[in-house]
C-alpha cells in the first residue's frame, strides 16, 4: 500500500513569521528560501514558503523582531505580521480543534457552521442571518478579518470625569 505522506519541521520557539504580499514567484519553496537568504544576508531567515498557491510568501525569521522590509529578486518588499486563524469547533464552541474531529458527540439537531447555534444552516445559496463569532463572541462571522480591528475605547481622561 503506497500512501502519500507530507512532513514539515515546526518553527523554533524563538522565531516569528511574516507575510510578504504579491511577491510573484514560480520557484519551489527550497529555491525561494535560498534566494531570500542570498539577497538578505543580515536577516536570519529560517524558512520560506508560498501561502498555498497564491503569490504571497510566509517567511519564518529567527528571533522576535520582524524586519520592516526584505529584498526579493530586484524588489524591496514590505513584511507584515503573520496572523494564524485559530481552529474553532462549532459543536462544543471551543478553540483548538474543528467540528469534524470534535471529541464530544454532536446533538440531534445540526448546528450552524457560522454561529454554532442549534438551528439548521440555510440551504446553499441563501445568505446566513447569524453573525456571532465562535472565537470571540463578537458580532461578525467566525474567521472574519473584522475580529482583528481595534475597537474604540473610552480615553483615560473621559473615565476620570465620570
């Protein structure tokens, strides 16, 4: 029996990951890392790969400081912090695993994939009406980029005068 197997090496504890957007490349990951290390000898690059089949690169740097820019081919590209999406279970509403591998048995009523509520999801093609996030319980869909937005808070001076 021949089964395809994919392996990877986890990043060291003292490392940070960054994303470079729209860095067109058709190179394989090994050549990509070699090119980045050659063009940026003063930046400690541990690993580099494409983000799926997109034009974006995920680069792992040694240390805890993310460089502002890197050189790639003949361009200077901006490096952004990499934010990983946490896995959220819609069955038990806990973080760290998905619904398909949840250790708790599912209820008889199918749960909504958007909010985790005990109501069946709408038919395909219809818009979902619920918008509660399973991760932070905010008023946005789970996995939405809206959960990274900074919410306005009252200033210290306003709180003192109340």
